[in-house]
C-alpha cells in the first residue's frame, strides 16, 4: 500500500512510517510531499494520507498521529506500543497529555537527525528507525 504525508519529517512523521512498516504494512511505500499537495497526491497515487489536518490518521485533540494509527489498526492493546505512543506524543506535542520524561530526549534526538544533512525524508527515516527499535525494546523492558 502507498502512504503519504508532509515532507521535512519530524518526530511523528518518522515514528509513524516505522510503526506502519513494523506492525501494519511490511511492504508500505512512503511518499513525502509539500503540505499543500498531500491530499491531491494521495488521490493521484491512491495513497493513505497521514499526519495532515483533516484526515483519519492525524492529530485529534491532544493525541498524535502515532496514537491514531495504534487505534485504527488495533495495536493500542500492546502495552509496549502504548507506552511508546506516549513518548512519541510528548516529543511531537507540548507533552501535557502524558508528561512522559523520555519525550524530551526523543525530541532532541529527532532534531539532531534533522541536522545531520540527510538527502531527503526517506534517508532520515532509514537512519532514525533504529531509535524506534531501541525505544520499543526499552518500553518492553520497562514494563516487565
């Protein structure tokens, strides 16, 4: 399946492709386009839009897109993913919903990746996914 979101990824737009590829759609193909073109390109490509205003898989209230994906694909009952979602939420928002202490670190790491000069959003995602693998392992261990 094809998935599409805004270019110049930050926390949620790296965490969500990681989540999708690992738990929803192992063959997912991601497209990153200018914000104003996401819906038009989604229609052209028959792609699922995410992390843009007004779509099902986006921010709703204080919840971030990662949480919307967990709900839609019935992954919220996985305790480690649920904890990871709280960390992602805090790093992507003002952290007032869950007040996760790890969120500040994730935000700093994500901003650091943006400063490393990767050629495009695909390259940032490819490099940064190891962080989410590690965070998921941390969440699993924390919940033991």
